């Protein structure tokens, strides 16, 4: 039985998983967290270093099959209306529209974009469609000189690049240079969902954004498994939530969460401004990226140290999730900066999420213990000699249903991880001996 076989691929994946498992055991034997060694093993054995795992398993299919690389003479092909490649042509036909951009006078010489400076000299720049500050200034001077000299519009120029049209100009088309458009807020092209100075920039950046979006929806195999593991881990940690201790540490944890969100946001924004970048949107973006807390890492470390049930452990977890709620609001505000302020995702969804969390916490204390212990379980007949008791099976089924329902609901409110933790909290008061947690661990290990 010769020919191609998947045995080597199976062997490489088995080797990768074995090394990850071995890293966990070595770390535990050394009495340290396994996170660092697991990450190190993953990086070394991954496609970027030793390549034990093939890139096909660690890279989104869209990144492998969608080509956003601009062809040679990219600007010239755009001006002549020639094909740009299958993937860029799709963007050109759906998300970036040439009519949304006007023409600024310059010549195309040997594949380079040449702009007319104030003193009449030709200033050549790479024909990429991206304009730096010097090029923008030259384009502004060229447009002013051309208008004063012959009152020609920029649309009549030979070999012109495309820049956004002023939407407030009425029927008369007025060329808007990148700097002027940026100052007036007119350089934003809604079709691509971003801020673009030229048509070529819209094509390239929108293509990259579409690939990133598709990879988020359908990630590669290992990324998908990792996301699933994080969701299950956060659900399991929710079952360790202690409502009695939360009453004690809650106010302090909320204060920590507020400072843990505001201080990284302010620090990141200030450092961005100090390094010469604008506060909007660069500073806000950096500050927002630094604001969230890694709930998964915190849960893993506290669980490995067996301090999740301690007062400070509960305070850390409570603060981490409040921090993530605040960070979620910041992300929604940041995304709303792309256009008009959107009340529903920025204000309404977080408020609905908080209301749902409060109601779910009340149900975790008042409803679920009685419903499961007094209504459901007495109706389940016992089965002698069963490897898994019917009560465990029913409880596991209920947990999965609640997990999926809560995660789906909060997904539409911002993030599914929020619902995973709330779902786990729903089973924190079922049994003082942590029966739901034992059932969960046992059944997930079987899976």
C-alpha cells in the first residue's frame, strides 16, 4: 500500500501534543506554572521555528489562499482600469468604489508617482498610493498651482492618483487633498470601514481587513481548539465563584478594576502622544488595547496555586471580569470612532449585559439550586452498576445547555466569554461538596 499517506502528519501532531503534555508535567514537578514552558514549546515546535506542526494547521485558510499583494505597476493598472488580481478585484467591485475618490494632478513616470512641486519640479515617489507628509504638502501645492494657472480640475490630469471627494461640495466636484480631507474628516471611506487617503490604499488595507475578519470567523484548527479551551476553562472557573466572599471583596475588587482599566488606558495614550503619534485615534487605540485583563491567565495561575477560593483569589477574579466589562465598553467606543456615535453597541449592549449578569447571579442563588436539587434530580431514576450515573449525565446536559445559551446571548452583547463565566456561576451553589465541578471535570476528561 504505497503512495501518499497522512501518517507523517499524524506523527508530527502526536509529537507536538506529547511535548506539550510533557512540558506540563515537568513544570508541575518543578513546582512552577506550566504556562511559560507550554508557550515556549509551542513556539519552538511551531511553523515559525522547527516546523513540527505544518503551517496548514496553524494558519487561517484565508491567509493562505487570499492574495492582497499589489501587482507590479499597481497605480498604473488602477488608472488604466486593468485587472489587479482576483482578490483585489473583488474588493474593488464591492467595498472600495473608485467614484468615491477624486483625482489630484500628477504624472506617472516609469511606475513612479511624480508630483508637481511649487517651483515646477517633478518630485518622484513610490507608486503605492500611500502619501507621507511631504508628499501631501506637494500635492496641495500642485493642486493650488494648477487651479491658479489654468483653472483645470484635477480630474483632467494625466495619470492622476485618486483621493477622496469632498461630500459637501454639491454637484461641483472639488478635489480634496489627503491633509485637507483628514482635517475636515472627509478622508474616511465608509465602503472600506477605515480611514484611507487614496483609492489604492483602500484596496490594500480593506483586503487585509477582510482576511483578518474571515480568519476571526473561521480560524485555523489550533486557534479554534484554543478558543474552545478558554471558554470551557472560564466556565469551570465560574463554578468556583463564592457569593459569600464576593460580598466582602466585591467593593474593593470593583475599585481595583476601575483603576486597572483607567491607568493602562491613560498611560498607553500618553506614551503614544509622547512618541509623536496623534491622540485620536492612535493614542485611544493603544490605551484601549492595554486596558483588558487576561482572565484566562489569571484563572490558570490561581487554579494551579489552589488559591481560587481564597479571599484574594476571589478579589482577583472579580476585578478581572469587571475590568473586562469596562474594557468591552472602551472597545465599543473605539469602534464607534469610525463613524457616527452608535448608542446601541456602545451604551445599550453593555447595560443589557450588566442587567443580565445581575439577574443570572440572582438565579444562581435562588433558582438553580432548587430547580436542580428539588425538581429535576428526584425525577431521575437511579441505575445500579452504571459507569456514569443518570444524575451526572442529566446535570452535565443542563450545564452544557446553560453554557451554550448564556454564551450565545452575551456574544451578541459583546463577548461570549462573559456568558461562559456567568453560566459557571449558575452552578456554584448547587452543592457544597462541588458535585457539579466533579461532574464537569469527569465528563470533559472523557470527551
